[in-house]
C-alpha cells in the first residue's frame, strides 16, 4: 500500500495534516462540476432534495454518500460498486502527486472562506488536538463506518477550525500565495457559492505548513459523526495504515471567520396544539402572526434574556421563553458548567424533549434535524408536526466548552459555509 495520505513519522503533538492523492471528477466526463456536487450527506435531508441532486447529473456525488438501494448492506455495496465503476471509466481520477488542497468559497454577500483539505492524523479527545463539542448518535456513526469500509474511501471532508497566528504564519503565507495561481477547478453551485481548488505539492511548502500546524489544536465545526467514524475505523486497523488519517477541511477562523447558525428540530407526530398545551405553566408562550424573518428577529431578542424557541407548524409562530426555574432545577444536570446548563439546546433536550414531550432525541421516527428554518416550518405544516426553531450559539461559547472537555447536546450548532461534497475525495488504497 502506498504511504500517500498517511505519515510513517511519530505523531506530532498538534495537528498533523498530510498530503494525499485526491480523487477528482474529470471535467470532460461530466456535464458540469456544479452538477456533480452536493451538500454534506447530513444536510440532504429531504427526498425531493435527494431526487433533485440525482437528476442533476448521473454522476452526482450523492450516489456515493447517500446511495438509495434497499437495506443498508445493499446501499453500501451499491456505493462501492459505483465508485469502482466511475474509477474504471475515468469519471473520477487520482491526481498524479500527493498534495494539500487549498479550497475557497465565496458568496454574493462578500463571504470568503479559505482553508486546506488534507488527511489529518486521527486522535482521541484526551490528546487535546481535535476538540469535539457535540455528542454523536451511535447509529449514525455505524452507518458512516459501514459506508467507509465498503468504499475504502473518505468521500467528503469534515470541517475543522483553528485559530492561527496572523497573516505572517507559514500556512497563511503559502495558502495566499497559492490562490494567486490558476486553480485546478472553479465552479458556481446553485446556492450562489463559487468554489475554487488548488493543489500544494512543493515539498518545502508542505513542510512549512506541517510545522506551523503542529503548534495548533482544532475544533470540529461540522462532522462529529464522521470524526467518530474515523476513530472507530482507525481502531479496527493495525497501525500504521491509511486509516490512521481522515479527510478534513481545516480553516483558520482568525483570518476567515465562519458563520454559526442554528440547527432546527422537526417533531414528528406532535401537533403544535399538543406541544403548546404541554407547556402550560412551564414556559411563557406568545403567538406571533408575522412572517418568518420577523419571528426570527423576535426569537433573537428573547434569546438575549434567556432560553427561547419558536414553535411552528400550524400557520403561526409561537415564541416560547422564560422557562420555570423549578422545571430546570429538576431536569437539567447540575454537575456541568453554567455555560452548558443554560444552552438552549440543553434545556430543549433535557427539559422539553425528555420530560415534557417525551420524545427520544435519537429516534429518527420522532425527530429530525434540519438546517434551514423555512424548510423545517414547511415540513411541519405539511406533516402536521411541530417545528422547533433555535437561535444560534456564539462560536466563542462553543470553543470554550470544547476546551473544557464539555460536549454540547447533539446538533447544537451549524458552522458554515460547509464544504461542497464531490470536489475532492480520498481513496485509502492510493
């Protein structure tokens, strides 16, 4: 097995990002690069969205990350067969030399994000190198692990952030010199984001980046389940192996700040009227007959004073705030930091879901996690369920809790923009 994508050297004390031979779509074999990309697997949550992506191009990456055969074993076998076929047909091809990839995203509002895609040494939380901030659901980790085993590939990068040392840091200097050159690819996806990709293969530049990053730790911004999957698969394979490393996008948020947004909840089988009735005497509830944007502004104002949520699904919005202190005292664990106990997601999961509405947070038949507020409301209205709209958590709160080793409730944050899936993949046998 080639050593590209994993390093025989002893582990660094910080981030160890190594080059690899990326798999990329051959531009002359697909309709357009934009048509073969997809959001990350966990953002493609609606059947109509999945169908739209599959219809965009017969080689859309969603056919690998979310195959649609019957049972899980059949789906994973389908993804593996599809990947092998695309490789044999030249739809996907490996770059000739190992490299780190500079990835840039821009939108029409002036958002600019740049980072490095590479194979990162997988580490355990007690090493303090990669900091998780959310719990994971075991069945999702098992599902992603089965897919990675079947394909022997990292099909999409997860998103990590770190705080760099300014514009003169070696990584920044190399990255920003690289983007002055013509890119390997450039495309604009239907969400309005433009994407560009470059490869860094010069040994001197790679050495400078590795040395610089070895002084840093990273926060998982998006991809907790995939990171947990990397850890599981690394434990299954004797070291050293390609499974010691996993595909990531690493962004210096001191230079390129990310957006932090909320992840909303859709409660299946719970009509809004029943949800509100159960809150009687436990929360203040106010009906808002206003557009979504105005309701979200009201939520933001209420969140400044304490825990607050918007419930929707019956044609109106209901602002829920001012929880009963006695409810919080008997439902929220007292042995955690105050910043954790007062999180909206903590109160939602510990008090509302577990004790008031009696909905298991890990039961996909009862609860779904959706990133788009309008989509959550529309789905609730269509299905007769309840949408719970959340207000985002500040990044500094997330990072502080992670450094304390405290994980937040599942799906507490949505950092973005997220990397598009399909621009570069990593095969573990190259």
